[in-house]
């Protein structure tokens, strides 16, 4: 498995199918890869995920790769929601 920085920006390119176009699904840019992965798995209709790919730090992941990243132990968000597993430490002033 290719390791990625889940905090890196990411681009999601939907499938070029009529199903995706008819649902208004188009290219999206995300500030962090974890949120892009969450969106792809939890919000895209399953039939639109096939053919969709994610690009993070010049690495591309197809629908199977996106699913593997989502199921990875390193994935930082709760599955089924976008809440972080661990609270971030407060920054000192």
C-alpha cells in the first residue's frame, strides 16, 4: 500500500459516465485527502465510484485504491462521519 499524507490537498475526478453527469457529480478539490476519501466512499453513489480516481501528491488511486485508503488503519477520520479519531493538541500562544 502506498502511504499518503492524509492532510495533503487532493483532487477527486469522477467517472466519465452518464450516471455521474446526470447526478451533477463533477471534479472536486479538497484541502485534505482524508475528507476527499470520505466524500468518495460515503457520499458518491456506488455506481459513480467505479471509474473515479483520486490524486494526492501526484499519486493516483482508482476506486479500489480509494477504498483501501478508507479502510486503512492510518485513515484519520471516523468511518461514517468526518470527526477525527484523536483530538488535536491545543497550540501554545
